[in-house]
C-alpha cells in the first residue's frame, strides 16, 4: 500500500499539479507529519502557529491532492474552490460548492434595516427641524435688536435719522460689518426697513431723512409746539417663507404699518399685506423702534435784561449763526439727546455750554443765564424752583419772628396759600361766605404775616458779616 501511494504521488500529472503552486501554499508540509495507521487512513497533524487559519486551508489542499491521486476528484472548478480556501467538508465527488459568506445581508434583511431607519427618521427629524427653526428664530430676533440698537447709537452720535435708502449703510458703519450682513439674514431672506407714514420731525414737520440744525424739531398744531410725531420705524424679516411682495423698505401704508406694529410676536399680522401669506407664525421676526425717547425738550426765555437779545446754538460755537431769544416770547424746541447747547449773552460772548441729556429750561435774567435742574415750568418767565432754592440758602435773620427758621415758615405759608387757592378755584370761585373762600383768605393772611415777620414789629434785622 505504501509503494502504491508513493508511485501515485510521483505520477507526472500529480507532480505537474504540485509544481503549479508556490511554496507558501505548501508551507503546511513543514508543520504536518503524515503517517498511515492500521486503518489505512492518512492523518495530518499540525502544530498551532500564528498562521493557524492558513494552515487549515493548506491542510485541506493537501487532502485534496491525495484524493486526486486516488482518482476520486478530477474537476478543475473544485480544485479552484479548494485553492480559494474552502473547507474540505463542502467537497463531494461532483466538486466543491461555493462557500456562503456569513457577513453579507440578504435582501429581506436589507429591507428591514431600511424600514427601521425610515421609522427613526420620521420620529427624530421633525423635532430636530423645529429645534433648528427655533434657534434660527432666536438668533434672528437678537440680530434685529442689535441692528435697532446700532441705529439709535448712530442717531445719537451723528444727530441725524436715516431713511430707508441709507439705513443699512448707517447700521453697517456703526457695527463695522459688511452691508450685506445687514440687508440679508443667514437664511438668505431680505430685511426690510418700514417708516411710519404719520412721522413728522424737523422744522414744521417732515419725513426722513432728518439732520438736526440749530432750529431742531418744531412741530406745531392747535395746541402749540409738540414733540416729533410718530417717529417710529420697523425692521422685519422672515426665517422661513419669503415675506409678501407688498412688504418692501420705505414708507408703509397706514394700515400695514399699524397692523405690523400692533401684532404680538409669534403671530401673523392681519390683512391687507399678509393676507394669504403661507409663512408660519414663528417665521416673521419684527423689531419695533420708537425714536421718541431720543428727543429732549428745551425751553429758552429772557427776563428783565436790557440791551440786545441773547442767542443760542446747537453743536457749534458760532454766535453769528445762533438763534435770538426774544423778550416777548419764549423758544420751545426738541433736540436729539447729547446735543451740546451753547448759550451767549447779549454782548456776543459765550456764557456756558450744556449737554442736553433730559428736558430742561434756561432763562436769561439780568443779563445772566440761569437754569433749572429739573426743567420745571416757568411763571412770568421765572423759574420758581430756582428762586425758592436760592431763598432757602440765603443767610437767615436771627432776629426774625421765628429766627433761623423764618425762611421755612415763609415758604410753607406760600404753599398753603396756593393749595387753598386751588381748592377755591376747583369749587368755581364761590362768594366770600363759602368755606373755600374763607380758607384762602386765612391762608393769605398767614402768608402775609410770615413774610412781614422777617422785618416788622420787634423783629428788626441786625447787621452781620456776609457769609
């Protein structure tokens, strides 16, 4: 039996087959010991090496050649399957069947995986999209507020209000960004600048643009001079559906401006312009800008000042271009906050300069400019609050009826008289027997006594050194 095996293995065809493979494919011969036991079977034992799987494949190849030598296998495809590393257990007399891969997906498995992915996408994508829209909406709202703040800062700094043709350039310059970043939002939608059609600002009213001069804003009606009328603008855009074609930068119609201004955030304004708009309630982003707080009121008058009229100017120190303040009337104007007021006396000299940060008033009295801190009203051209303050700060007459407290008594008696007079006027000025008339008469007598208590009777003042 041994002789026959050796002859078979030395057959020319077998040697030809064996010589067609590389040494690496028969490296198993170095690790396998072939022997024949009593059952006439060839047993291949191999040692476990790092190339364990390769050794198994090579062992299967070796067993195949034994079967070739025995005349049991002659199919070339089977030989190719064995050389490809397929197990000998899949071979038969008709050849070796192709080995199935356990890593591939079947068509049913692929369809199932795609179905699971589609279900997860249907569940997760809508909330994700809504969250992205919310983030985009919040960012756009914050961006519009930044644009509005920059617009107001520019107005305060330049003393001018732009129109719809140059608002974007004004804001971009103030922020130091490209103008496209102002006119277009991150989602590619345009931003629009709408002006209230009722806006009136400047001399005798007018629209935008407005550049402040010495004259300031002078709007008059039947009640006299009034503040700027409806100085309101809108900045709006969309993060979703494009805005209606009727929405464009410029002076809006009264209905459209009012509807947009009065609509709550997160809602779509009513018709006409938004009628049939396909956008969602959170797509529209609106920034409302009321410019009224940027204006301050200024009152100027003169009292008991002989000679030429004094003058004033705004943001300049040119007396020649200043505005005269008449003796018979006062001047009322509205100016943008932080404007610098220059006051001149009647000899063309600069008296003082004031920064207008709130409503205020000044009076030219006895050729000297005097001011009221809080902008209180005038009575016959005089600032009552300033007069009272100076009276209370005066050095007291220690020999007055109430000594050092005499000024406080006088002031309180005047307040009491004015309160009782107000009660009498409210009652319609009844006759002398009416309680309100009696009360005002008593208050008047007390005020007179308090004033006379400073110097009449035994309350003679004495000479003291000036403080």
